[in-house]
C-alpha cells in the first residue's frame, strides 16, 4: 500500500485493517480482489482455493511490498476441517467458490447444485456460529428470465422497463422447468440467498449478497487446450477470445439474440471494496453489481470483439467471422437462456454511491490486448505442432 494517509470510509471514519478469509480467491474475481486489497489497502487475506495460478504473482517473491499480508491455503471447502479455524480468525469471510460456467449447469447438474448450495452451507454456519460477517457471491442469473419474455412478441409492454429491469427487492425469479437443467445453478444460488437471509433474520448473521452481472476482464476462465481442457467450454468472453486467437468463426448460440450487460472487472471490484469497508451500509443488503449502460446482444458482442481483436492483433478478420449453432449442439440437452439482464442500480447507488465507469469498447480493448499478449504465441505453437500419429 502506498503512502501513510488514513483511509476513510464513506462516513468519514478511519478504516481499520482487517483480516479477510477469501474463499475462491484463486479464481477470476478473487484474483482481482486480492490484487486490489494488496496494492490499495492494509488488509490481510487468507486466500483459500484449490488452485493458485491466477494469484501466484501476489504470493512470491518474499520481497513483494505486501509480503506477510496474503497467505494461500490450498483447501477444498467440501471436506477440510481447517476452514472453521480460518473463518474464526478472520473479521470477514468473502465466499466466491462455485462452479459457475453455463456449460456445466446442464451437463454436471449434481456438481453444480452441490457446489453452489451444499458446499457453501458450512461457510454460512461457521460465520453465523462465530458471529462473523459474510459477503456471499450469488448471481444475476437468480432473476432467470424477464417477465417481458413471456409477453407476445408484438406486445408494446415489452418496451416498458417494468417488464425487464431487474430489481433486487421486487423482481421475481423466473426459471424454466426442472427438465431444463440450466437452472440448477440459479436455483441453488437462490436457495443459498434465502438461507443466508434467514440466518440474518433469525440468528443475526451480518451478511451482504452480491449479484454480479457479467463481469469481464483479464484472467477470466481459460483458453481451451492452453490453460484449460481442450474440450472445456468457458464463458462467452473466453469462448470468443479462443475463436479469435485460433482464427475460427465465433459461434452464436441460437442466433446470438440474448442480451447481456457487461461490466469491467476493475469497476466491479471497486463496489466490493466499498462493501468490505462500509459494513454499516452494506450489511443486510443484496446488491446488483453491473453496468446497465453496456447492453448488447451476443451477436453484437461477437461483432465488437472481432473488430477490436483485429485492432490489437493487427490481423484482418476471417471471411466468415460468425456462425450460428443450436444450443442443443453447443451445450447439449437441458440448456435454456436468460433473455435480457439489465440491473437496477438504485440500491447500490443509495447505499454505496457506486457507479460503473468503463464503456464496453474500452473494456474489450484492454481485455483482448491481455488475451493476445498472454495466449497468441502459445496458440501459434499448438497449431504448428504436428498431430501425434
Ligand atoms: P471462477 O470460477 O473464476 O472462481 C471460482 C473459484 O472458486 C475458482 O478458483 C475455484 O477453484 C474455486 N472453488 C470452487 N470450488 C471450490 C471448493 N470446493 N473449494 C475451494 N475452492 C473452490 O469464477 P468467478 O467468475 O471468479 O466467480 C466468483 C463468484 O461470483 C462465483 O460464486 C460465481 O457464481 C459468481 N458470479 C460471477 C459472475 C461473473 O461475471 N464473473 C457472474 C455471476 C456470478
Ligand atoms: N454464447 C454464445 N457463444 C459462445 C458462448 C456463449 O453465443 O461461444 C452465449 C450463451 O448462449 C449466452 C451468452 O453467450 O446467451 C452468455 O454466455 P456466458 O457463458 O458468458 O454466461 P451467461 O451470461 O449465460 O451466464
């Protein structure tokens, strides 16, 4: 941390250093949170995960300015008795651990449900029993489909924000049938939210629930065959990056008509830091964290990424930049989709005064620059390698 001036919270009080038990610290969001906490705050982090590749640069060497403030614990929260001790010795637990890639929801529904509900139960219990604060990561997907998606295509009400804006305290959660196993994730996350809320109401657990709306940026997921399995299917940013790096057409699932709002990871973690350092304003709340101004269809995202990738790589785009694939072909049986996700920002504005800043073109440029620098050479080498006979 630079300088020695006291850091103040939103009410002008000095922020005291705390210890945070961060579960899932080795993932995409966790790695950015650890980086921010180390470089901008005096807090200590117990970084819990089964992997640490994305935070290795923060753990070594011992000469790093934050050495002694971040400690990695290789723990699988499914079955490790050390977890309670770590939660007990921390002031706050941040739980990010989850299976959270849509390709898993309908193909590994049991793992998805266990990971997003059952495995998190001890975390909630240890926080509640030991009177420790919990910031739990849920998802925007718990809203499911919009009310508007059930209206006739030509209904003028589809244009009315009341039918599509997603609001923490009033929007319903609308999932497809049980056969549509896509919703196993959203349903498990919803039950976990309800459990945490009930622990707050009945046992006084001090909690905050975060609903991320498509946070994107460097270190998100993996590139299949490079730092993840060759047949793995990551989230859309990494799928499209992989296609661009390999000069393959980007695959548009069911025509790429679904809409998403994307927020830059560096904006989003500012919101989480405000929650960490302003407990009085964050406790007891559920927060949408997204950028309502960055809405695009998946097709538009593919077109924008193709254009930006040409700029950062200096390569012309291929002749057929996108192809359509059915969701059954791409994800298998039981896939379904959220049609539109625009977060209402009233609560986070009021409680924490947070607003996202980065426009979509800018975040795509910095992210694709990172993807190109990190992976282009490795991809070239795999493509050049002769296939073993
Ligand atoms: P991620 O997959 O990159 O990170 C999750 C981390 O949790 C991984 O490093 C994984 O190894 C770890 N983990 C999983 N199970 C574990 C276990 N049993 N024990 C120990 N570690 C375990 O995902 P992310 O994008 O960083 O997401 C973090 C959280 O935010 C998740 O709860 C996810 O559901 C939620 N979320 C993220 C987004 C987004 O836009 N990135 C959107 C909605 C919800
Ligand atoms: N998608 C796509 N092509 C891909 C990967 C994803 O068209 O190669 C679509 C997917 O069907 C969904 C959207 O992109 O409509 C966002 O998918 P992501 O995996 O990022 O997660 P989600 O936002 O659905 O949670």
